[in-house]
C-alpha cells in the first residue's frame, strides 16, 4: 500500500473517530436478572424440543435466554401445557415467572364505569383469586417447576380482551392479600409504563411492602418515559422488570434490516435509562420475534443475543460513556466471573473508529461479536490493546459486543 493511500485512510479514520468511550468497572448500577420471552401453548404457540434448546442454552447457535414467562390460565385443566418448557428452561438455570390474564369466570363480573366497560374481578372474590394463584403455584411445584415470582395481572390498564383493574383495585389486592401469595409478588404489568399504578402502590405502605418486583410493558414507551426515579430509588429495594414488548412492530418480518437494530436500541434504553433488571420479549417464536416459525434465530433475535449470550444472570451494569458519537449507544456490564461486556450499537449511517478506555479492571484480552446486515455474531478474536483500552471500528448499522477478560 503506497504512502498516499495510507495518508488518506488515516485522514478518514480521524474524521470519523468518535469521542472516547470510558468504561468504569468500579462504578456499578443495577443487577441483571436476565433476558427472555414468553412461551404460550394455550394460544397455539409452543416450542419444540430443539427450539427449547435454541432458546434456553448458550451454545454457539442459541439465544442464551435466562428468563421464561409463563401463562396462568383461568382454567386449571390447562396448566399442564406450560410444564414441559418451564421444566426445561429451569433445568438450564432460567428464572421462570408467571402472569395471569383473567381470573376464573366465576370470580368476574361485567361493569361499565368511567368510560370503560368489560369484566373485572368481583370485590368479594379477592380471597378466591388469591387461592387460585396459590393453587397454580402448588401445581407447578408438584410438577417440578418453582415459579420465582407471579404477577397479579397482565396489562390491567388495557383490559379490552382481558380483565380490567383500576390502580386502586390493584392497591387493594396487594395491600390485603399479596402477603399470602406463596412466592415473590410482581406488580401489575401495565401496558405502557403507566406511572399512576406504580405511584398509587408506592403511596400505600402495605401494598408497597407486599410488592417484591415492579414490572411493566414497553409498548410505545419512548426513551424519555422510561426513567422513574421514585420507583428506582424507593424505600424498599426491588427489581424492575420489563416483562413484555415487541419492537418495533408485529407487521414486518423479523429479519428486516436495519429495522431490527431498533430491538437493540430498546434494550439499551431499558437497561440504561429505565434501570431494568430483566428484559422479556413477547412470543419467543413468531414471525416478528427472536425465533422465526421455522425455529431459526431472526435478526431481531440476534439483537437480543448481543446482550443475552454475554451479559449473564448476576451481572451488574457499570458506568460507560453512553453516546461517544451521534446515534452510537454504549453500555457495559461486569459478569460474576469477572469478565467485562461492552455492547456498542452504531445506529447511524456513519462508521466510526471507536476508542474504549477501561478503568477498574486490567485488560488481558478482547474478543468482538458483531451483527450486521450480512453478519450474525461474527467473532473477531484478540483485538489489539492500547494500554488499558482498545480501538475498534464500529461500522454503520451494526451491533458489537466486546467480551473483555
């Protein structure tokens, strides 16, 4: 290569160099519980044996999911449908939690109030509903599945096809019944991070104390709406889980690129802005999901895998320069085995020469896994080190995960 060409390439590198991304492994934030999705055979979407492996093991061609959400049917005869996948996921070390959509019909009534109409749990049936949830927990335990936590209701603020709950009805149940639930209790999972529900719980000392985990869905939730300091810095230390979303839509094939990058951006925002401990997709297998109907991992799935395969349960998020360049998102995590994971999303149309500096740990080796329009977790081993840092080219419309040992 002649000197003139070297000069030009060097000039381009300088022009497209981003600001330094500083990673401080000594400054920590939230624990990471894990990443995953729901299996819902009751609605005709179940995982085969091979698909369970793809979802819940961390082989080279797997998603490495560590969280499974299961459905609490209002029909106890249907509970058996969730057992097989839940047992398998649990055997791989996954956290299994449960969500009800409806109480049994005998506990419900029709209502019309405040511009809403539909069905709700009868006020004189709250005790029966508590027993219903506990019977589900007992059934799953007898089948060999220990449910880590159970929510009291899926999307109570969006009950057009399931049961409505007002925020005060949720508070009533949590305050007076939730302490008798036989596992950890998850708050109602609102449709769009509806702060009224969480504020009302926080304002009631009994409901607040009886809620072990706060959870929300992120449908249409913008980055600016994800921060909730009052909940994140509350009196009782609880985890925050994002328990359902699909990004950006259910209309397009999950392999569409660069649209799939929006999944990685949403995950970044949930973890960095929302301080979430868990990130859970809607259907694991679906045309618009992380696994396509044929069992193959989709581009959206590879976006999740850039986090899920490397940021493992028990990791903690650490301090990082979030925006070293326009539309470049950086976050970092410290695993319990001592490894450091840096996820860099370049959602811009420019390529950048990115410098990473690490403090709080001594670097010995860096490997990169990159996904792009033509790559899926492509491994580049042994990146060159510069002191206690390294340089890497962040090509446009790519997601890179750097595993630092």
